[in-house]
C-alpha cells in the first residue's frame, strides 16, 4: 500500500508539471508573436486546455484505451471515466497499468486519466503557435476540439492503447511521435491551407522577418517548458521507481542542454549572429528528441540525440521558411514535427533494448505522421470551405486582439479605453 501511495502521488505531481507546460506554451507563443496578437494567442491557450480536458473525458480516453480493437480503443466497451467510483478507478488501474510486467498497479484510474488528459491537450497546443496571427478564432477552436477528441486518441491507441503499433514493437516512451510529431504534422497541414502572414513573402522573392514582441516572455516560456518536461517524461515511467525516474531526469536534462548548445553553434555558422530564438528552439528540439527514448538510452546517447536535434532546428526552420515558403511564427513544425521524427528514429539507433528496431520506428512515425497530417488537412480544409479560416486583411493589419477580442494585451495608460483618474 505504501508503494502504491508513493507511485500514485508521483504521477499526480508529474501531472502538475505537465499542466505548467501549458503556461510555458502560452508564454513562448505570446513572446514570439507581435504585440497586437498577444491576447488572441493567450485566449487560444486557455481554451485548448479547457477543450482538451473535457473532450478527453467525454470521448478521448475511451477512444484511446484500452485498445482492444486493431485501429481504435474500446469506445463502445461500456467503461467510461464518467461511470467511475473509487472501486472502479482502482480496478481499472489494476487491469491497465504495467499489466504486461505483472507488477502491482502504480496508480488509480483517476490518476491515469488526468495525466493522459494533459498530454492530449498538449498535442493541440502545438498547432496554436504555428497558425498564429492570421487564423479565425472559432474555426481554430473547432479544429482543436475535433483533433483532440478523435484524431489524437486514435493514433495514441495504436501505441499506448496496446494497438497494432505496440504489437509490432514500436516504442515511444513519452510521445516524440504520439504527441509531438502528431501535433507537428497537424501544424504543417494547417499552415499549408492557411497561408503566410501578410507581408512575410514579397512578390520579388524577398522574405521579411516578423519578430516577436517579447523575447523575455518567450524565454520564460522555454524554462517553464523545460521544467514541465520533467513531469512529461518523468511521469511516463508510470511509477516512482527511483532508478527509472532518475535516469529519465538525467537524459532529459542532457538532451535539452545539448540541443541548446548545438543550435547556438549551428545558427552562428549560418547567420553569423548569436540567435536567442534558435537557442530556445534548440533546447525544445532536444527535449522533443529525447522524449521517445528517455528511459532506454544512456547519458552519452542522450547528448548525441540532443546535439543532432539542435543542429536540425536552424536547418529545418530555414528550409520551411525560405525554401517551402511556409510561415510558422514559432517553429512548431521543426521543433515538434521534425525533431519528433528524429527522436523516435533515434530509439532504433541508441536504445539499450536490442528488441527496438529502426525499421519499426520508421513505420510508426510514418503511420502516425501520415494519419495526423491527412486528418488535420481534412478538418481544416472543411472549415476553410465552410466557415473560412483566415481573418480579413484589415483585421490582420490591425491585429487579432482588437478584431477578435476588442482588447489590448498592453497599454501605455493614455489611450485605448484605459480608465483615467480625473479631478472633480
């Protein structure tokens, strides 16, 4: 009973860490957009977490688990989080958690649900930054609702719900592909359909940089995300096993640090400047890269994985921006999509488990990536045809804060409807 209490408590603490990641995403995305669009990006982050938890409760969890079906979870199996009492929660955990190893349950069903629910919301948050500064609010929220409620749980069930990829031997410890690459491919589909921000790409081929309004805020976001990743990866041990959690903390830290260092040098070679945004995305790329194999690689391998992820970041961002002319204000497609692919494939190269295969990892990445891209393209494409997904030119120029929310993120105290004290 004492071991169960400690295990369950650690997963709940890790859940709080993952919750903090949503604050990190909000700060990072707000810092990387222009001042006139900060309220809009913060609004979307608040709504995504709310939508993600509710839809995962109503639909997603049972679609994702227990994965008895070949393609999707047991959505019609008659068991739902809405029906739980304390006994059912404990019984379900006993059936689901670490069943293959024959170990005692590590957490209740309640804990399993809330931990996984935070992951589900994270997947949609990845898309939010990529489509920033030009997407209509309501169509985006509809997209996020459908994607989190249906698309993410389906691909998640293929691995974490004991589905066909899991049976094949595909390994993704905490979600380099299941969460991050899935979100990255969805973001790619969305920005293809949405188009670039006005003025980003000139008719003569020139590219205009559109810098974010607050690098301090973005930096705070990166550190909050790094902090939250200790729960994202550490909680995915699914117990408080001392050696397992400690190893994951070490590999996560080393990969993040290596990603930042590699992005620093790579960006300097490419741009001859010390680019803070590249370093921040390099850190995040290292974190995404290590997420698939944090528990099955050594510290040295974690450093190599992070270094390669950090090198990938500037190259990938430039490729999407300059070669493909795809406008991604926060680099989500590179950080989550490309580095998610790399991290998942890295398991087949660096894992200490000889059963992990590079070919199997490649199949898993291709399957989840293709499904997420096609599903997101279909959902966003339908919304584009029916409701329209892009704000008009005047609203984009004025800013979505005023156009969509009728408020400002900042004020100088002299205008914009700020309350003024007057004599008399």
